[in-house]
C-alpha cells in the first residue's frame, strides 16, 4: 500500500490527459498537492509518464506525473472503466494554490 503524505480532497473535475500519443478525457476523483486519482476509459500502464490539463478559473494548468497504480473503477460512474493514481512530478504554483483553496474550504480551521 502506498503511504500518502497529503490528505486527499474529494473533487470531480474534467481533465484532458496525454500519454504516449494518446489524448483523452478523464474525471478526477480526488486531488492533493502531490497526487491525483483520475477515472479514465482506457487502461494506462503503471510507470507511464502523463500530462494532465486542468481548467481552473482563468487558466489551464499543465501537470506532469507518473502513473503509480491502475485499477478497475469501483462504480463505473460517468462511464469510467478504470482509475489511475498519479504521482505529480511537476505542477505550476497555481495548482498548489488551487488545492490549498479546496483544503481550506473543506476544513475552515485549516489556515495553511
């Protein structure tokens, strides 16, 4: 089992992803400063390098990462067959701000 350093924030966001020439769409299940769980309709191999495009108010953020696990989606919600766990390897500071915003929203006592 992979030990998580950061708490996950439940958030469904549509993302564009690119992996080895494959372009597709996915839906996040949860996000954190160092990882993202994304539902996809195509298996993506573990260790694959991936680039996510995430639309945030006023910008589109490019986030690079590595797939660290892939499993069947437990619910098949939104016609998603599989989920992938992505360890973020490079993200702009705006992504960290985005995550912190939702952390504070989820826990108003958190003043990081």
